[in-house]
C-alpha cells in the first residue's frame, strides 16, 4: 500500500511506485495541502505519481483517505480526477 499523503509530506520519490509494482495492491489518496479530497488536477503536482501508476498499468484499489465537508459534491470530483489521471 502506498499512501500519497505521506509520500508527499515526507518528500519521498514517486518512483517508489515502479519499485513496488509487483507488490502494490492499494493506494490511499488525499490532497497533501490539508489532507482533503483531491478535487482538481492542478491543485497539487499529482502528475509524477500518476505517471508512475500509468507506467505500471496499475489497476488495483484506490481509496480517498481525506476530509470533506460535502461528500456528495466532492466524491464525484475526486473520482473524476483519479479516472482522468489514470487515463480512464
């Protein structure tokens, strides 16, 4: 499992995705700026991380582990961001 919030906050290299590819089964995702739902692709530099997920053809679980005050609004936006980022 890779937790994007901690990966980012601890300045870890997103290339860990490639090194962990054969063992990777789950991703936790949050916007590191406030640990909130990721809502827009340009709100944070998600691209290096998602580029690595695309490179390994990641097709396992991704969960949003973040705060929101409006799940009905933010949930679909976060799902759309993930789908866009993975090219789906």
